[in-house]
C-alpha cells in the first residue's frame, strides 16, 4: 500500500493487544509476542486500553508515523 501522505510504500502488519498489556504493531502476518513487547520495539503508545482483546491488520508508514486500518462497521 502506498502512503497517502508521502507516497512511499507502507509496511503491512498486525495491530494487537489484550487489554492488560501495551498495544503493539508488528510487521508481517503474526501478532507481537511476549519478547517483542518486552523489547518495546513494536509498542503503540497512542492507543487507549480496555479489558477487551483485539487484533487488526494495519499498514504503517515509518516516515510519516501514520497507520491505516481497514474497517467494516455494520
């Protein structure tokens, strides 16, 4: 996916969290694991935490620090 802000290629990954720990984004097809979160390399600090778990595919632009998440709300 091309970033609509800078026109560079975005990275595809997984946005995940369990309501008890920090929300994370990890490049690729797998959620961040315990060691990723301990290392702090994939933590998303802007997220608000709830008691519900979630996982969503997201594209991230490291240059603009923007994330795009596809949704289907019905």
